[in-house]
C-alpha cells in the first residue's frame, strides 16, 4: 500500500531499528551522506572510530537506564556505523529490543554480540543477559510449544552456568538465574541461587518474589 508520507514513515521507522533496518531497508542517499558526515566528525572528536564507537555505546546504555529507548537505539546505531564489528552495539540492540518485548529479535542480536565479543571482562554480564532473555522468551511460549520452551530454558541455564563459572561473584547472574529457575518450577535450585544473589548484594528481587518462592517450596514438600 502506498500512501502520502511513506518516505518519512520509512525513515522514522528505520531509525528505531538495529542497523537502520539494513539490508532489508535501503538507506537513502541523503542519509548515507549524513552518516558519512557523522562518522567523520565523531572520529575527529574521539580520536578514532573505535573510540567513538565505544563512546556512542556508553551513551546508549545511559539512555536505557533513563528509559529513553528511541535515543538508546539511535546511539547504538551510531556505534555500529562507526564500528560494524563492535559487540557493544549488538548487545545494545538486544537490550533495547528486550525492553520493547521483541524477544526473538533481541536473542538474534545478543547471539551476534556473543560471537563478536573481544573483552573477557564483559563476557559474564553478556552471558547473563543471554540467559535472561532466553528464559523470558521461554516463559511466554504457549503450552503447545513445550519442546521449544524446554530448549530455550536449556540454553538459558547453560548461559547462566557459563556466566558464574567465569565470575562466581557476578551477583546479577545469580539473581537472574534464580528468577529463571522459578519460571522452570525448579524451586529448590532457585532458592539456592537467590540466597547466593543476596550474599553478593545483588539488585533486590521483584516484589514478593522471595515470598512466592518460599511458598512454592513449602507446598512442594
């Protein structure tokens, strides 16, 4: 269907998509020129394309923390423009998409980030995010997709295991793993992970989570 303003709509939508929707959405020449100008200016400002890419990614994460998802996507796209192999850009894409509830797309972006990551210190947090998104997706699958649900939970558990093996003191991984195991109805294991998260002073669990988990444990005895 063709309608008035189609070009503007496409441009606006593309700006909110990873890699501006490329290659499926062809980048118009005027925006290609704007991209080139941005890359040149940012490279000069930050002293190199890689440094500029990292700076844009950092701004993207700050935007996510401020709940400004459109701005975050813009910054991660700029990070990708500067360095198409920067794992941080794809990690950011996955984070934004996850916040938007687009879990399948988020998983794809996080997989790319996992393939590209070149910073060992960031691997545990990335693996934790992979596990959390896989678990969230599995939990939302309908009952008739039990096999797919189980497969995603297996990958989630593998990701959490790898995360804490690399850094046993990474509190967020223990917290997210506990939440995931609750969704899997593995309550005893969830309780152990939750206690470890509390020992490491992880971010507080969602309201009533520990109470509900304790009730599930009591009822299962």
